[in-house]
């Protein structure tokens, strides 16, 4: 852990951060290729927080305040939403760079430390959520940021120091990283905290634990003061409980058994289990136990994240390299355990490489996009016209409608109950089954323009019977107090709404059906005040 190695490592990490940041910002705007719905959802939260609202207190979301605060801060300073999204990643990378350097320097040899630190920066600065699809998207940025924080806490807890013990530095990084996970996406903290704590207890790292606890308490105190009330934490727990009990998005991808046994994941899972055995055979009893305890958490986070991208695989490979025994050890079968651990690490690197390369290349892919093929997501918004989506996704408005209804050629071949979750009768009227498939920006814009022209929406708010409620971004209505930018269940904010907006072709027909059923159960008095080919507007009595 020489001084010259630390300086060289620091210079390398700064160079990586500066290079990726420069490439990210060089385009002068943000050109996403997909996930407009997620982007509109995030924009609602960012603009509300920039205007003074707080997540959980003023609007419902399971996403932590740290996922929004860096972007909202930059918007509040006058930046457009597109550049603010990009600049927030640069800000997060700059804030975490000292911690990334410390973990890379104190737990890894110089070359492997450079790889660990470099990829941690890639996770923060990438412009795609992962997987292998060649595209650009900011969707689920908080998952990438959370993985970077998890890397820091797990590596410090599992790997032995490669020099003098520095319990204060280790405890600060672990405590702040875990607190960051709580405030970013609590799933990560729940999944990894037990294993991290057991790792530290097994190492008798009492000072590290003490410093980590104090650091976490300090973060909690600062957030409470900034939020202005300790009720922030109760509101956060309420939002988490709402989402945990929701059937709107019970799982964003594959089922948990598939995460354990599907072909895309089974190889990595088996190699990781083999690594546990090999570590124990090499005398790394504590490290083998902790890795075994981490595996369920890795699987759960992978299951819970959209895309089911197992970003833990590369981290485990890097840790295995550092845990290879310094002498030859053979197990009962005569195998060289050290070489076995190395081979397991190589196999994990192979499994991790496609997603890692996609993440690393995404800023360069963004730089190369043809700007003339894109259109603004918020046209006419001035400073916020720096966020773009492909024009072909704006100029086409496609929907999904059933072709097997009564009287169709297919009616005799289908089960009429197969679409029960989509069918809804509201106010004595059976609504059409139709889902928006493409052209979301135009859909929101057209309906919003019509609402504005009606003269009914100025200074008013609406509860939208759909999964997204982004009409106010296009000038129709005001943000709904205590509403949900992304619907998970119940009727959050309905009591504060002036109107109920019912799309006739919804983004999510099952959500529309669920919302309208809840409205009828609530016994709300509604009066129809406007009807077009795209929506029905009800005033609350």
C-alpha cells in the first residue's frame, strides 16, 4: 500500500471520472432512446423537489430522496432537466471518488484496485441501466448508484486490509454507504446489511462498527433537519409498505426461482457457490461464510431490479482474486484450491463482461447519436427542451386493442374471462380495452393541450386513472398534493384532487381498472364535465 501506488491509483481514477464526465456532457443535451415513461416519472419528482416538495411528505414514491436530490439541486441552479440528469451523475461520482479511491487502495493490489475503482465509476456514470441492449436511457439510475455504494461497503467488510488498519476511514465509508443505500433504494440496505454486519463482527472490527453507526446516525439527523420533521421517516416507511403490498408491479422482471435457476443466471450462481466452498477449503472461513450470506441478498436485489442484471458477479470475481491463498493448498480431492479460486474469478468475469462493457460504452454511444433524429420530450418548455427522444417514437402513436371481441373471427376460440383485469365498467359505462404502446409524449401533449383549451384546468389538480400522471408537465393541471407520480395502489392524494381524469386508451388498462374500482368503493361523488375521443373528465362533487 505504498504512497506512490496510491497517488497513481488516484490519478487513474480521476482520469476515468473526468473522461467519462466530459464525454457525457459533450453532447449539450440528453438523448434517450427508450423508457420515456420512466423518464417522465423521474421528471415529475425532480421538478417537484426543485420547487420545494419532498418525497414521501409531499408525494408518494418508494424511491429514496437521494435518487432525486442531486438532479433537483442542479435544476434549482437553473440547468435544464436533460443536462441536470447528466450532471447529477458527475456530481455523485465526484462525491464518491474519495471513498472509491480508499476502498480500491486499501483492499486491492494496484492493478485490481484500478479495475474495481474504474468500474465503480462506470456504474455511476453509465447511460444505460445494464444488460446488453445497445441503447441510451437514464431509467433506474438509482440501481446503478446503489450498486456502486454496495461495492464499497461489501468490499471493505469482506476483504482484509492490505496495510495498517484504518477503522475510522473504514467505518466512515461503510456507514455512509449503507446510509446512502437506505436513502437511495432501501432494498439494497435490507439485502446486504446483515452480511456486512456479520463480516465485521466475525473480524472483531468493533471500532469500524462504532464509527459506521455514528456515521449513519449523523446522516439520519441531517436528513431529518433538512426535511423539517421526523415524520419524514414514517412517511418513507408508509410508501415502502404501500409498494410492498401492491399488485401493480409485484415484480419488475423474472420470478425469483428464475433468478436462481434460469440459464442466464444459473452459471454465475453455481460458480459463486463453488467459490464459497473453495474459500472455506483455503482457510478463508470468515470470507466464505460472508459470501454465502451475501448470495441470497444478491439474488433478491437482482430479482427486484428491472432487467434482472446481476451486477454482483463482477464484484465477487474481484474479491476472489484478492482472497487467493498465498501458498499452495490442496483439498481432499487433490485440487489446487488457489488455482480453483482464480478460475472461479475468471468465470465470473466472463459472465459479467457483456453488461459491464455495455455500461462502460454507453456514454460514448450517447455522444455518437444523430441529434437531428430526436425531438424534445417537453417542447416549448424553454430551458427543459434539452431532453430528447427519437422522433419516430414521438410521431407515431400506437395502441394495443383486442381483436377477439364479440363478433370477431376469433371470438369462438378465446376465453372471454382472459381479460378480466382489463375490463371495467365505470359510472354505468363499459370502457374500451386499449393500451398506449408508442407515442407517449404525443399522447400526453395532445390531451394536455385539449385540457388547457377547455379552460377547466388552470390552478386545479387531477387524479389520473392510470399508471402515470404527467399531464401537469405539459401545462394541464397543477401537481397533485400527496399524489403518486407512478401509481402503486390505493388513492394517494385523491382527497386533494379537483378532477378525476379517465383515459379511454390508457397507458395501463389494469391500473385504470384498479383505480376506478377504488374510486367507486370510496363512494366519491363525480360529475362528468368534459368528454373527448381520448378521455373523460369528472369533477369531484
